[in-house]
């Protein structure tokens, strides 16, 4: 029985690699966000799906955007910092303060995402998982506890009614 349970267990998390990436995320975040250590962090991503129709050919193309997402409970602020899967660099942070947003909620269908409308014109959909194995598309980090904490923060402090 022990042999079969090991065979069908699936991929296991490389905790050393996950911890190294967690440290890289923190360093990048602190580099671009003032007082970055006051924020808890998770890895999140966005998906931009564009559809095309060329007569007989129909389809869609998905672009993945990796994010380092920080949240500060006291300031009721979420910060999204764009990055790449190998964490070799990052872009400028975007701040979402609870007092300044138009609407925020957790969408369950068709995808599980945290949706934030900073105004009536645009929005960001942040998807987050406890672990994604595909290192070519996503940051390799295990974050089960962090994801639970972010979800609780979002649903209690950030979500609009």
C-alpha cells in the first residue's frame, strides 16, 4: 500500500526553491514599495484572454501577467507589483486603497479571482493559488497559509457590499 500511495501522490513541492522565491519576492517588493515590510505577500497572476475569428479559424490567446501582491491590514491597502516567473525584475507598483476603490468582490465563476474596480472604467482580476507547478508561466512558490490570510483580509476588510 505504501508504494502505491507514493506513486499516485503527484508532484511534491520543492520547499527550498519555494523559500528562495519567497525571499526574492520580498526583496523585489521592498525595492519598489515604501515601507514594504509592513505588507504581507502572496504571488498572484492575471489573465488577459483575447479572442480571434479569421473566417474558418476561431480561437483565443491567453496572456499571463505575474504579480507580487502585498496587503497591509492596518492601512487597508493592496499593492500589485508586476513581475516575471523567474523574479529577475519587476515593474511599478499599483496601489488599491479601500477608501479609494469603486467596487471589490471575489468572483467564483467562471474563475476564482479577486476583482477590484479602482474606478468605473477599469479593473484588475487577481488570481491566486496555493501552488502552481509550471515555472515557465508562474512564480514557483508554496503559499497555502498566506492565501488563506489574504482571502480573509479581502473578504472582511476590502470587499464592498
